[in-house]
C-alpha cells in the first residue's frame, strides 16, 4: 500500500478533483476516493463513509458552486453513507445506483451494505447527469454488487470505475449479492468500450484500462481452471481450496478470497461444470 494524503484535493485532469477519505484498510487500499467533477457547477462521485472531516473537505472543494448531483457507484458502507450528510449540507439530490434490500447479508469479508441509502433518482444503464461542460453517463456493471454502476465522463473519455475495476487489486465478488457470471460479463462489456483512463474507488488511476481488463478476464479464467483441477484431485471443500489457491496471501484476506472462490463455484455450477453444495463437497459434473 502506498502512502496517501487524506482529504488533500488532487487535480487529475481539468474538472476532476480526487479526495481520499481517511479509511485505509486491506480492503480499501489507502482509502475511499471521492471525485468532484466539473468547474462552474459540479457533481460528487462516491462521497464515502460517514466522516465529518471528509465532508468538510468536500464542501470546501465544492466552494459554493452548484452541486448538481451526488452520485454513488454502489452501496457498500465505504462508498455511499456520506451522501446523506452531503445532501443535508447542500440540498443536492442523491443520484445513481439503486438501493438494495437483502434478506441475507451473508458472511461478507468486505464492507457491508449501507442500509440507509436512499436515492432521489435511480439511474438505469445509459441514463445521464449533466452540467456545464460535463456529462456523466451510467454504465451498468453488476458483479461486485448487483447494483454497481460506473460513470463515464463523456467529454474526456474517463470512466469512474468504482470497485468494479481497480489497478491495485481484483474486486471481491461475494455471494449472494455478488455474482461472478455478472462480474465477468461486465468486464467483457468494458472491453468493448474505448475509455481513455479509469478512476477507481480505491488506488491509482488506470492509464491503460483495456490491457488491465484483458488481464483480469484472463485471471478469472485461470482461477476457474485451478478450481476444476483441485476438485479433480480431491480438494473438494471450500476451506481446503483457499489455502491451496492463495499460497502466500495474508491470512486476513482469506475470508475475502473464500467469497470469490465460492462465487466461481456457483458460476461453474450454473454453467453445468460442477455439482455440489456451498457447505459441502464439490465434484465435477
């Protein structure tokens, strides 16, 4: 993990300022990154966790300009909860992903969901929010969560990729809401776009996004192959697969890895390649 200056505004390109919240962790890298987009009027993407210092810095960067929208890529608690405080301070609407009402949150290893999130306007794929000189278009990218959106800045071909694509780490896909099949299809969709740069929810900007996405797709195919070979050799329980597949990984990350392995198993089962139960032995179909 590299060092980050928390709540210090960084101009990434004209009309795009990044602020990193002070919530570093193995799951958030240096912290959640909020983006202020625009010049004469602005939008904020992913305001972040409840943090009064971060809220004050966002308001300072906005600096009295009209705030047209508060956009959220998804509703994990490190991305969306500060939207309510920013709305209260500015009167701006909360726009973007749909809220989630899950009966079963499951044993997730990443940030849990923001149950208080309420959107004034839910964006479907292709819907846009615009201001003076900027247009942000929603790109539906389910997988990490079922409600995940990226936002494309049309004028500069930048994509705010949330937690779907990050340069420092692969995204956690944690069932039951996270879905590996959806995640891979969303990656394939991004391969068909011509975005110039990705600005993710955590970690540095991605300057060669097509190459990274291609590599991520290859990585997922490799994981599938590992799982099928392990089952064939008799390593057929999830708790045995994780240490075999992630030798050398910090054990604090094993629960997150287990969620992604389970997501792969459920996808393989849906495709008719394996049989088995989530809490028992898996076998080749």
